C-alpha cells in the first residue's frame, strides 16, 4: 500500500460522509440515477443504495433504456458501463467473444477462484471446457447423478423435512437447499459427503465460508480498488471475512484431496471428474511452473474443485429457494405442478407410493420446468457478470469502450425488462415457457442469461435442471410450503441468495400420505 493512498482514502471518506449527510434529506430527485458529484463521481449514490444494489441497478437501467455509464471517483479507475440490454449481451458473449476475455481485472477481484473455469481464458479455458464436456457427455454420468441425487433425497432431504414438519418447526428452507446441494456436489466432485443435511443442522465451516466470500466479492465491484485493498491489508470489514473464508475453504478442499490422493471418485471404475482434470492438466502445456508438477497440479485441482462446488451448490439451491417463495404466493401454480406429477409419474395416493422421478422422467415435467425458468428469470443465481475488452470497441447500443474498460452485465435486470419480456415481466407465469404443442419453450441465452451466454454457457445446465426437478417434485408433492416472513429480499452478493434466508412452515399434504 503506497503511503500516498492513505490520505487519499481519508479525504474521499470524509467527503463521502459529508455528501451522504447533505443528500440524506433530499426529496426533489426524480430519477434513480446517482448524481455525478465533483471528485467523488457517483460513488455516494452507490453507497446509499449498497444494501439493495441489484434492485437499484434494475431501477437505473429501466430508466436508462438498459445501459448506463457510471462515473467513479476521480483517480480511482472505477468508471464502468452497466448494461442489461440483450443486444449487448449477445455481442459481448457471442458475436465478439474473443475481445472479451475475463482479463486481469476480473482475476484480481475473483482471485480466490484461482485457475478454475470462472477465471480461465484462452488455452486454460479450453482445457476446462473440453474436460468438463467430455465428462458430462459420458453415458455413465447421468446414472451417477441420478443415484447421488435420489439417494440424498431419500436419506437426507425427506427425513429432515419430515422431522421438522412433525414438530411444526419453522425452518430456513434456503439453508436446507444449500446443505443438500453442498453435500451432493461434494460427493460428485470430491467423493466426500460432509453430511451437513441432518436434523441437527451441524455447523459447516466451508459452506458458511462460501457465502462470506461471495458477499465480499460483490463489494469489490462497488468499492474503489484502493479501499478494498486497504481493508485487505488491515484485515478488516468484508476483506477480513474473505481472508477467513479463503482459509476455511482451502482447509476443507485440500483435506478432501489428500484423503483420496489420486482416487477422486466413488464410482469404482475410474470414472472420476477430478481424475480426468488431473490427467488433462498434466498432459497440457498450461501447467505453471512446469518444474513443480505435483504442487501445480494440487493447486489446479483445488481451483477446479472450488469452481465446480460454487456452480453446483449455488445455482441449484438459489433457484429452488426463490421457486418456493414464488409458489407460496401462487398456490394455483403449485397445484398445477402436483397435477403434472400425478399424471406424468403415475403417482398414487397413500404413504409409500411416492416414486421420485428418474432423469428421463424429469423431461416430462414441462410445467415444473417453466416454474423453474421463471425463478431463474426473476432471480438469476449469478446476478451479474464482469467483462473488459482487449481492444477498443463500440457496443450495439452505441456506447464506446476503451481497452480494459469495465463492463458490468446485470442479468438480474435483464429478466425484468419490459422491452424483453413484456408488460407482465414482473409476474410469475410458468405458462410463458410452454409451446403451443405442450413442449418447453426455449429462450435465447442473451435474453435468458441465467446460465451465462455464448461459448461460456454453463455446461451443467441440463444437470442443474435434472437435480432441481427431482428435489422440487419431492417437496411439492409431500408439502405445502408456507412462508412466515413478511419481507424476503435478495442478498447483496454475487450469488442472489435470499438476504435472511427463507423462513417457512411445512404443512404435510394428507393426499400424499
């Protein structure tokens, strides 16, 4: 930390406090867009709305036609373009993909992810994508997935829900889903079940650490780099939580890797995701440094496992959380899902007759698929993406970008654009995803970027839908979910968790027993 940065930080902080006090009683402002102040730019407006940053971005973009140029403090290199326009998303993620790698700024913010797929560019990204695609395309994969998910539902999820329902206890359904997906993805990736989903709800240091890390990473987007680096140096604020989370995550992942040594899967026939990555990495020319093969491979497997854990835990659990919040407000939709389950899975009334859907069965649950898509549209698990062009560029909206300019793509806002989804864009309507022939309506990824877009579209999309349908079908069939909170809002994080969880009561359905 350069000595000159400290007085600069104090100066900016004092001016910010003064302007926040000065503007706290203003009532004449007619636009959501932050005021561009001398020296501080639009930072005061961001700080005033930091507790609802995603909703604030959606308001600004709605008023600005989907794209807004945000001016940061003087000399802080914090200027950025924020957009939710599908034309810009399509251009950046597909048409001019080569000009928008993750880049050094992205890696700086997301340093905890190391050389995992979320940070990777060029040859390293190709290695990740090729290896993951090969594994997911293997005929053994969905057999392994179905066995792992259905087993966890039977031995973990349903016993816990029954235990809590019989005692009429309020529960945090988001916590339940996070524990379920954390156990499931750890088993698939690390061949280790942490068994965090049990009636005792044990403390899961690594699971909690993931949440703390993601919240700190969002703050790195809205704070000047000098500020969060100063916090990191002093080990204070969100940066202290990030440091502690990083240590907890490393301890867990490295312990799992060490316990399995070179054997990473319980499949028993050599069908292992991390073993595939280990082989691909050691045979590639991306290993660095080449002379430290064992150490480099171990770090690479840590990075790979962490990225897969984040993808496997948070996309699924976040979507399920918001799904049941939406269904609680739309009981008719929940009833239609039950009717579809009854008809398509041929489930009869009476205890013991439940047969959870297989991978093939899930493809017939079209209305449930639409409900999940609505959850993903309104509350995309990855709420934003960060890009920077290598060369100067002009977006379809006419905005000019200098090399390495910061571009924030707000996926949360895209799903709430009237120009994209119509006047009912804020309504929960699973029917919008059904074709005239009764099949699933597919939306282009730049309009529905819940799983990213273009070449970087999530390879686990199909896997996520299978898992979500298996879990949602079991819960919807057996219980009516009653939300007991008055306000449920998104958390200020890269991942769109419910800020205070989802407190519910589970009412057992008599006709399912």
